[in-house]
């Protein structure tokens, strides 16, 4: 026992020896930028890929929330390899004996081999049933990981729980050249003050839904939505013209109740926004979702923020073309709808009063011109034998056609109306009616 204690003491004396084996870090080596005041997030769109450089620079100071996984979903993958620490972490220290151990250990008897990993909060995964994720296959090779996306992997990765459900502040953005490949990165600061680099996706791999949305929500976006929607009432007006898929205005959209049941949501439905929560559907990640109460029946439903809440593809997750997603819909505040309806009702009433006024004026004019009996017939749209052409025109309106014949007996006219209706005049006086 005394000999073992001496041996351990000797190892402790040399534990700080310089490493003989080290993985070179591929993170950009820059000084940590000074903390900046975040710019007020002035958009109702989440962070997107393939934007101009000034767009990304405008995100500095914003905080990002990476979607947490639904607790009821058996999701894969389990780790990420596109989150790198600024300073590589020691993940293993091995002792290599150069000579057979003896009673008195000397420095020349052994060396300390130190293994570093540049993964953020590294964890070793060996023969996991799911591959690590985080980049395209090309990017995985560039970042130094020889991975196959469909096979079990072995190596040091960032565990999912170190990223998902966490918030990070963007302190910088840029392009980093690695092995002649330019990859976009976000410099982030964790809630614990750690600096890390996120190599975000810019690929076009539609099977993994990476060409539309990052797996994050900008906290400023959520707060902007919260201020604009929570506690307020809206009418679901229509879908945005650029929204993918076709939805019939007659059948409306599909939404889910807070109990997970399907509920049909028609355009023109009035809703009250109660809250914004992180909600999952049991198949994917929990994403910012809007909780609404339908005014017509008090049923509570929720709408996810976007169509692609699953960051890197989730088994069983499906895209419904008739699903209700907030980013694809147009809502009109209820007070605007009611104000518009009140204005339309006012115009209708104004038109009705104007029509009544015109009818009274016409009635008075006909009474003065033709007398009460004839005027009442004209107002009822009726004609009788003996009426003049002027009276008949007042009652039935102008004919579609007039056929005229003249002779020694005088002038004979046939007035043609639609639906086989005819008036016959002899010398300007109605002599016959065919209806």
C-alpha cells in the first residue's frame, strides 16, 4: 500500500506536464468582443438562412432560444458537433509508461498524454443508436469528424441537453475558412458566460428541413409577438399569398386543441390570444406556439410559429398543407373588423335613407303629374289600357326594342321587353298588353 501511495504521489507531481497529444482547435481565435446593447428586434420573421451579411450583423446583441425537445417524443439525434468551445477542453489524461514502474518513480519513466476536444461541453458517445447531428455531411468532414449520418458513431460531441432549451446571446457573426470551405458561424455567450461558436446551416438539404428555418427562435421575436397578440382579439382573415400548399377557403385550416385533438378552423373565425408557450405535438421539438380561444365555442387551440419546428429532421414528423402556422396567416384585430362592419352598416343605412328620400320625391312628382290612381299603378310597376307612352315608361322602364309601323290609320308601335312581354300603342296610347 505504501508503494502504491508513492506511485500516485509521483503521478500527481507531473500531472501538469505539457501534453504530448492534442487536437488542434478550429474555432476562430479572436478576442471576446465587448458587450453591446441589443438592438430592438423589429421583425415578425424568425432568423433565416442565406441572408446578406448586414442582416446577420444586425442580429448581434439578440438572444437565441434553441428549441427544446418534446418530453413525449423519442427523438434523435442525441448530440451536436457544430457547437465548438473557444478553448479546447481536456477530456482525457492518459499515462504512458516508458519503463517498467519501480519503487521510486522518475520523470523519465512515463509521460502524460492529454486529449483535448473543441466540442462545447464535450461528452463521449460510443456506439450510440443515433448519429450525431449538426451539419451537412460535407461540413462534418470539414470540421474534422469522419461521420456517416446513418450509422452509430463514436466520438466527442455536445450533448443535446447543453443546447436544447437554452438561451444564448449573439456576440458576433462571421465566415470562417476551414479546409478551403467558408462556413458561417455565430459567436454566442451562454447564460453562464461561456463563449462558443455555432456553425449554422446554410445547406439546401430539404429532407432535413434546413433550408427554411434555423432550429431557434429569437427571443426578441417572441416578445414582439407577445406584445402584439397576447390578451388581444383577432379575426383569422386569410393565408399569406406566399404560404406553401393549397388550402380551400371553404374547408379552412386544421389546428389542434390543448388536449391534442383535431379542430377545424375556418377563415373569419374570431380568436382571443391567451398566451405564447413552448408546445410540442409528441413528434418533434417544442416550439413557440400561440394559444387561442375561439370566441364562438370557447375551445382553446394552439398554432406553432412556423412550419418547420424540427431542426434536423424528426422521425414521424409530417407537414400538413392545411395546418395553421402563425408565420403563414394574416390576422386582423377585432376592433378593425368591427369598425369596418360599422362603417359598412352606416353606408347601407345612408343608402337606404337616400333611396327612401328619392322614392318619396318621385311619388310626389307622379301624384302631381298623373294623379293618385295612375301614380299608384306606376309605383307598383303596373300598366293599363289607355296609358300614354310616358306613363308606361315610368312603370316598366325603357323597352329593349321598339317596332314602328305607320299608315293611313296612324302610328302603330310594339314595345319589346324581356321574357315575352310586349306593349302595343295606337297613336301613342296603350291599346294592348301581351305578358
